C-alpha cells in the first residue's frame, strides 16, 4: 500500500505562491527539501508516494516523492518530482515537520472526470473555492 507524507508549506500564502517557489527551485537545479531525520517508513514512500502540502489548514496539492538522499550537514534530502498536482482540498491541521498519510486517506487529484473542469481553473480560484467549502 502506498504511503504519503504531509507538510506545511511554510511561508506560502497560496497554491500559486507555492507553485512559483517550487518552479524557481527546480529551475535552479534539482528540486528537494531537507529534513533532520530519514522517515522510518521511507521505503514505502519513495517512488510511489507524494508530499501533500498544507496551506491555510487544508491539503491543497501534492508533489511526487522520487527518492531520499543525503544533504549537507548530515541532513536528509527528499527529492521531489517536477510540477504541483492540485488535489481536492481537505481540512488538515498544521503541524511541525512531516507526518504520514495513508493512501486511503489521501485526497483525490483534481483532473479528469472527478474534477468537473476544476483543473482548468487558476490555482488561486480553486483555493478560494476550497476556503469557502464550495468544492
């Protein structure tokens, strides 16, 4: 069974802002985040799981996790795939660091028939509709 991680998008004010930050980091080189400790269940996450982003107490998007590696200062790098995938917004409390998210509890991607055209909307509009509990 696939396992995911959740993380607060610290400093990101919107999905658009997070997307801009990740795009800029990817343009500068390989896209990765650092953390102090390697997740104990990292083998279940790498290559199949995603990092679900929390903005304003809601899961709003995800980035595929490609692998885990070493970073400077003895830290662990979480290597992310390019692009941000919008998901159906779901309430989630903010927390420090990362937490596990079982596949059965993960929100569905916005896209295809399930989204009813939501994927074509600007991410900011999707975020506003989610804040108002309209989607």
